[in-house]
C-alpha cells in the first residue's frame, strides 16, 4: 500500500511517497522511508508523530493513503508568544 512520510525543518521539506506492506505501523513506515538517514537529528523518542495532523503513536497501524508526519518540538508556548506580541504592540502605542 502507498503512504507518505512528511517532515519539515527550517531549511528542508520532505514528503516521501513509499510502498509498505499491509498492516505496517507508523514506525515501520518512517524507518522504510529513509527519512531518519536523511535527517539524523530526528529523535522519535522525543518528537511527536501524527497522521493527517492528528497525533498518534509509533505503533499505530496505518492505512493506504495515510500521510505520516513527524513534528518539530514546540520551542515557545503560543500563549507566551501572543502575550509578548501584545506587550510589544502596547509599547508601540505609547
């Protein structure tokens, strides 16, 4: 069955289409895609993965057509970023 593995960082974007055996897992598809060799900084022990934007486990079974995504860790809390932006905007008004 055909699936894809997607990963993006600040310098590269990957969307790899691969054929995997039926009943493959997210982990098996990621391994088979070769993305871990292309991007050795990926750490599946720390980074979340998902299918079509929904976080899932590495041992989840995939279906034909699934897009498996490897997510970058969040480096800033979105609420903190909004608060800082609002504070900066308030400073500009003075």
